[in-house]
C-alpha cells in the first residue's frame, strides 16, 4: 500500500470507476473528456477569435488601403461630374427661359432693340434694391437705358462698365417715371419713397385731388421724356391718399415685377 506504483494503479482504477459510474448515470462516457477539454479551451478560443478579428481589420486597413483610396477618389470624381452637370443644366434652363421671355417681348415690341442680362449682385445695404447686371458697354448698354422684366418696368441703368451695369429701381426716389392711370387717364409721376420701399412698393404722385382712380387700377408709362417708352406696365394701385396740402392725391403702387426677387432683366437700348 505504501508502494508508489501501487498507489498510481489504485488512482487509475478510481478514475476508471468514476467514469464508469458517470456513464451509467448519464449515458455519456465519451462526452465527459470532451466537456472537460471544452471548458478548459474556452478562454483560449476566445483569445484566438479576438486575434483573428484584429488581424482581419489590420489586413483591410493595410493590404486593401490602396483599393479603398482609389475607390474614394473615383466616387469623388463622379460626384464632382454630377455637380457640374447640374450646374450646366441649370444654366441652360435659365438661358432657355431668358430667351423665351426675350422673344415674347420682342414680338410684342418689334421696334425695341433689346439686350438680355442676368442679375449678378445686389447691394445689401441699399434699401431700394439696386442691383448689378452682367451686361455693359461692350453690349451697347448706356446710362438711362430702361430695365424691365418680362412683366413690367424695373428701373434704369445709372452706371456702366465694360461688362457690367448698375441699375437703380423704381423703388428709389432718384428714379422718376411719367405715368398714368389706365382707367381715368390721370397722369402723375412714379417715384420711390423710403417709407414704402422696404415692402417693395412705390408711389405715383401728383394725381388730381379729386381723382376717380381706384384700388386695382393699372399704372403704365406715358412715354413723356426721353427715357421710358410709352405703355410699359409699371404696377397696380393698392391705396389712394390725399396729400396733406390738399392740392393733389397720390397712390401706393405695387410694381408688376417683384423688384427684390428679379433675376433676369431686359435692357431697352433704343426704341
């Protein structure tokens, strides 16, 4: 009993007996060692999985980095091309709309010599909505040329450069337009006023004090003077007011064109 080999034999027999008893109870003799080995190997398998995942990420970041960079560059170029196509499309669309409006005005007024232009800048500090257009002396534009939209009068050219011009609008007190009320033929002068320009409106002054003009009446140019041709639409009356002096009346006019929003204009170079 004190002999070591004997003790080893007894231990082996005990293990075998224990396994036999486990098998008898559970019917799983062959799975016991597997379960023991499985339990022991779990931490090692977890570490192995983590190492494998990190290696895969490292491989993607290093081995495939050139491919990723190339794909990103290709996507960037495609995105830039799409943006350029959109810009070209918008430009063509604007040009087509401008050309269509130009033809309509020319058809209605064949005696006019007209140039089309786009608004390229506005003075944010100027409350009468003056603006700059992309046509100038090289296009035959001169100071005092009338500027209009496809609907009605917008203003006049007050300054020119080789390829640009500055326009003052009918909302400005510096611009005067001899006009008349279509329904009564009463005449007056359309001239801006700072009290109304912020809301996009102007005034027709010096109407008769007993005028029969009404709200909604149309205001057009008389053709008097050397600047504005006759019968251009200016706007419509929104309110009629008797001057404090009692000598005449004036009316608040809503311009036919949305002065602050106009983007395409036509310059009457001669008529």
